[in-house]
C-alpha cells in the first residue's frame, strides 16, 4: 500500500537523499537542536528512560526494539505532548508545511527492516540527538546509499524509496523524525495527509483484525474509505482528537 502524488509517480526522478543546503529552515533546526535534546532528556527522566513501542512489530529485528513518541502525525497533534514539548514544537512549527514530528528510539544491536512510506510529496527528515556510533555499525540506508546520523545534523531523504536503519552498538540511538512538504507538492497537503493517515489506520486495522490483511479487496475498501474520512481532520481540524486516539499507542 502506498500513495504517490500524481505529479511524480516515477521514483527515478527522486534522489535517495536530498541536499540539506537547499532548505533554508535546516539551519534553524540545527542551531536549536540542544533545546530539543534537553526536552527529550527531561521527558525520559520521568518515563523510565524509554519511549513507547512502535506498533509495526513486523518491521523490527527484535520485539520492541523500535520505540517512538509522536508530537504531531500528519497535521494531527498529540494533546499531551504539546504540553511536554512546548519548545520543541515551537522550533519545528517555524518550518513551512511541517506536518509530522516525533522522537524515534532504536535499541542496541537491532534494526528496522527495509520498508517504504506512503508518499514522495515530503522531505522525510532525521535530526540526530543521541547517536552512539557511525558507519558501518550505526546508520541509515535509502536504496543503495548509506549515511551516518550525526548529533545536531539533519538528514533529508525520500520516504517513498525503500529504507532501513541499524544500530549495532551497545547504546540506544535517538533522533527526531519529521516531515516537511516539498514546495512543488505543498498545494496537496490536505489530501496527502489524509491518505497517509488512512494508510497508518489501515495497518492498525490489520493488527486488530488480521483476517482483513488476507483480503486485498477489503483492504482497498477500508483504505479508500478512511482516506475520504481523514480529509476532514486534515483540512479542517474537526475530529482531530478522535483521530489522535486511534493513532496513539499510549
């Protein structure tokens, strides 16, 4: 399952990684990265030094090795996290057309299996916060190209290409994962967010009712119905809290 904007269907046109110097907001994020790191450390100190297991267990090399904490999902805000991370959100909200931001934790000696996202309309971005090593032990691969994370630095890549992450060190890796619409697709923000939310919720339905996954027809019906429904909160904000409750793993 995936959604690709009608303007760019051929992924051969999209690089694996984008040049951060082409986006003027990258410097502001990198200049303020310690504020984000410090808010995360404060949160971890009161929550057992760990985040919430990501729901997609099929993508993990070992159980609960990938953990996350969402502040904003495709324009749907996490109401509790708005209070926990006010300065982090203030920094990221300065980016035009920023639609998602979350923290990601990868346990030692683990990996996230190759997968691809719902759309190529965004820059999927990683900001390094606590990086325990570099290549070849710890890093990120999109297509055939590998890059290391660096603390305080932003990586931009095309989420629609297959990608994987690995941490073969003895310590946890923490990054911020955030999404920014590419300028040429910004006019489609509401519809792409709706389809991306529908893709995530369809995977939730698979978890709740595994028999649905065996039926391509049922999956298509559920996905397209959800995409139509999700346009309302994506475009207007109406029903956002209900959508958040469906998305949240806490």
